[in-house]
């Protein structure tokens, strides 16, 4: 954009940055601010419902508090490992950077697994949304069977808020995997998809979320394989590699529809 | 990135190299300690409003520590800090304008 307004024979004549740092960092901060507002809106919706509903349920007993504490510890530790990865990158230590990134992914994965268990426990006790698949052969007689009918906004705000958070953490794990391992991450992502697909019952929301993993693998394989081959290679290599990439991505897409 | 952007990035990286790694572990320990305080408070028989006030205050302190040290906002120029944080607080405050309506609904009732 700046190049459109400045003559090309004065390449160093740029206005100093308003924020005193480089554009990528400023862009990242702007994204973080917008994301904070998204979560702020969801938190506000939960809080508004909580204040304005006299019979708001309180389903979180001691086991849930212990679970939430461990989840918080995982996320705080992932913040530490992430900043240490950034520090390793600044110091030019690629091996250390990769190890700290993998440690961040492990902490994030721990959070997602614990949160998934919390969701499964609540759903099994009757706290569901209409979009969740019904558990076959199970009578809805759990502790929260009436909550879904009497205070439906509790399930909506709770699952909406925590689901959005879990989605962010999952996308972060995938993104860090791509940064740390590049193309080597795609087989790991596929193994993760298989484990999630085979390890969850078909009526579980996570069974459908497993397909998001597969979709991520397809998108990443397209970006990492096709883009450099199309723009960096000769015509013959382009034909061969593009064809291979499309066949591979097509197979993955077919599998995702099962 | 253009050359001048790379220069800025290299200067920022050089600034980061001057700060020790031990501060990150100290902040991490403080965050875990505050989390432990919050969990302890949930098991106390306190007035809900008082407990929520303390919890929200601790959450703000935790957020400030993470933004300042883990996200390196502490080492940015003051214009960056003021513009980003004030705009975020202003937008969040605009949402809070409707909270009194939630309290009013309880007393007013719904037909």
C-alpha cells in the first residue's frame, strides 16, 4: 500500500511506525484485540444470563473445580513454554525452539482432553443442546435433564463460550504443529484424526469435531504441497506434483465424508 | 518483509536478548499461586459479590502479568500500550452498559 503512494526510486522513504515496531507485530496485536472482544461478548452473554435468571443452575461440584484447576495449570504452563520458544527463536536455537513448541502443543492437548471429558460428563448427565446428537437408548434422567428445558440459555452460553475457547486451543495446536514440524506434521494430524474418529462414539460431538482435524490436514496439505510446487517448479514437476497432491487431498476429502 | 521491517524486527530481537529468562519462571509461579488462591476462595463461605470482586481483581492482575511479560507489552513504547489497552477497555466498558438491565429484569419480571 505504501509503495503505491511513494516513488520507487526512494525505497527507504517510509513514515516511522506509529507504534514503534514492525507491521507483523502490530497486525498480530490488532487481531488479539478483536479476539478479546469476541470472547468479551460471549462472557458478557453468560454473565447477563447469570444475573437475570433466578434459577440459574450450579452444576460444577468439587470434581469439576479440580478439573478446571488442572486445565488452568496446563494453559499457564503452555504460556511459559510458548514464550521460551519465542526466546529460543530470538537466540537462533532452532532445536530448542522446536522442543518448546512441542511442549506447548502437549500442554494444549492436555487442556483439550480434560475439557472434552468435562463436556462428556455434562452431556451424559443431560445437559445438551438441540444440535448435539442424541445418545441412543439412554433416558434423559440425569442431574441436568430439566435444565435444558427450564434454563436453556445456560447450556447455550456455557457450550458456546467453552466451545469457542476449545476451538481456539485446537487451532493453536494445529498451527504450532505446522510451524514446528512443517510437512512432517500432516501424518501426525492424520493419526490424530483416526484416533479421534475411532475412539469417540458416533453420538459424541467430538466425533464430528474429529473431521475438523481431517479438514485441517487437507487445507494444510494443499497449502504446503501445491503452492510451492506451482510457483517454484518447472512445468513437468508442476504437473506431476500437482496431480499427486490433488489425488492425496481428494482421498482425504472422501474419507472425511464417511 | 522489506529491509527496514527486518531492521526493526532485529532491533526488537536484540532488546529481547538483554532480558533474562528467569523473569518468565517468576511470573509463571505468581500465576499459579494466584490460581491456587482463587481455588481456595471458591471453598470459602463468602458473600458471592465479595468473592466475585476478589476473583475479578485477581483475573485482571493475571491478565496484566501475561500481557506485560509473556506477550512483551512491557517493552513496547508507551503509545502502543496506551492505545491498545485503552481501546480494548473502552470497547468492553461499552458492553457493560447493559448489565443494570439484567438486574432490572429480576425485579420487573417477564410477562
